[in-house]
């Protein structure tokens, strides 16, 4: 059996990439809060723990957003290929 073109596979791939991208943003944000929050708490100053958690969350969010962008770009590239195929069939 040979593989046949199926645009729904590409759509599912793109959908999964978007889910993964959103998960990465959340994970990096949480990891940043935990790591820098605990680092701040290691000083035995609760305020530094809170400040560290906030800063860690912001840094984690920014890093996660950058990493997620690559997944979203890959998803958009796949969707673009499907759209090109649709447009060439209708022409």
C-alpha cells in the first residue's frame, strides 16, 4: 500500500503544533516562577521570593513565547502548503 495525499493529516499536524506551542509558553512561565521564586526564597527573604517569582514568570513567558513561535511558524508553513494545493486544484 502506498501513501496517498491527505490534507487532513497536515491540518492535524498544524493543530498539534499549536497545542504544543501554547503548552510550551505555560510550561516555561511556570518553570520560571518556580526556579526564580525558590532562588529568591533561598535568601530567607519572602519579598525576594515573590519578586523572583514574578521576574521568573516574565522571563519564562518571554522565552516560551520565542520557542513557541518556531512551532507556530512550522504549522503555518504546513497550512500554506495545503492552501497552495487547494488553489492549484481550483485553477
